[in-house]
C-alpha cells in the first residue's frame, strides 16, 4: 500500500493537478520499465494536465481522475468549496501561500437566521484564492484503508496496478472531475481519432449504500445520474460473471463521474463505472476494504484482456 499512501500525500485539488501529473509521469518513468509493455506517453500542449498512456493496440480506455475536492480561501477567512467536501468543525487542512506552508482548521459558524458559514482558523490571513486540502492521515488495518482522498487516489492506484500487465489498452489520467468535469472529452476524442477507441471503463470510487456493501467486491454500476448503453453494460456484467471475481451490482439515481462527461459529449463512447465502495464520502475519513480494492484490480485486468 506504499504507492497508495504516496498518492494520498500529493496535493491535487480540482484545477491544481500539476503535482499529481508530475508524480505519475515520474512513476511511469521509473516503474514502467518493469511493466509488460512500455506505453507511449501523451501529454503536454493540448492536453492541459492530463496524461494518456497507450499500450499496444488499444480498444478500451481506463479513465481515472487525478483531482480531489478541497477549498479555496475567500475574503475574511471564508472557505469556498471545490467540489463537494463535507463541512465539519475541526477538520485539518494543508496548503501553501506566499508566506509559506499552512496547517489550519475548519470552523462552522451558525448565523442567527439559521444559515451557516465556513471559515479557517489560523493566526494570519491566508492569501486569497489559496487552495487547501485535507491533511493526509493514512490508516491501515488488516481489513481496510481509511484516509482522505480514497476518491480518487484509489482509482489512480488501480490504473497504475493494471498498467503493470496491460498489453493492449489506454489509460487516461483526467482532471477537474470533482468540479464539473473538463478533460475527458478531448482525451477521448484523441483516442478515437488516433486509435479508434470506442470503449471506456471508469476507475473511480462509489458509495456504500443499501445495495452496495463493504466486502462484497468491486461495484459494477448499471447507472447513477448517467445511464450507460445497455448492450455494453451487459457485456461488462457477462465478463464479470465469467471471471469468477467478486463483484456487486450498483443501481443509483444520483452521482456522477467521468462517465457522465463522456455521455454528455458528442462522442460515441461506451462507458461503465467499475469501482470499489467507500464509506464517509468526501471527508477526511473515507474508508475502503482491501478485499474490494483487490477485486477492483483483478476485474480490471480481466476486462482489459477480454473487451
């Protein structure tokens, strides 16, 4: 779990993914030498902070977003959400501004009219517009991992694990997923034009709900706010059953991912969300069971071989 812990430590809120991009590029440069196939690396101008890895002759792409939720500092110590983080008293946040490193705490202020505001507690004003993220706090037991930013460091970790044995496929490390989406369409357009890639798997983290439990295996989502094309979804479920790997079916009415952005684009890309479930969503205490993490890696390896 060393790689996952290192990924959690990288500050990479939506709009500020540069550090994560550099981490992944360095990881691919050093560790990629051990992989079964050394990928072509696509990045730079025209791709913002995204990275595309192309292995062999791809037919399917894995999408894993690099960004996380967080906060921007506003006026008078106000905190403004990036994405949808929980707002709880006493959460520790880290960042840096022109005056140096920052370790601060959150404070919820209840107003007389029933509304509440959200501020930081610090011994000085933090530069306006500074991005703050949850302080890393990686906890591991025999059964589970608990940490900020399992969403989506675990999705990135999964993609990098699958890369070790991937012969034919693509991996897209995308940006901005937590704050409206931005990058998957131009990455998908590139893969469609250059490699005729019409299929996608979304390597992200879903929620523990009434129908999706810890320890039940990776979740294959039949729908959230988005609705995958049924013929492609049926193919994924059939392969999951054939694999013998533990998985569970998810059907939700809300929530979104890079898959939703693909669906809203003008591209004929089939997609399916396949990810481990977590508790304590968008908080410093996100919790994922190791059994579900391993089944996620195993199923992705199987699907990328057979799609």
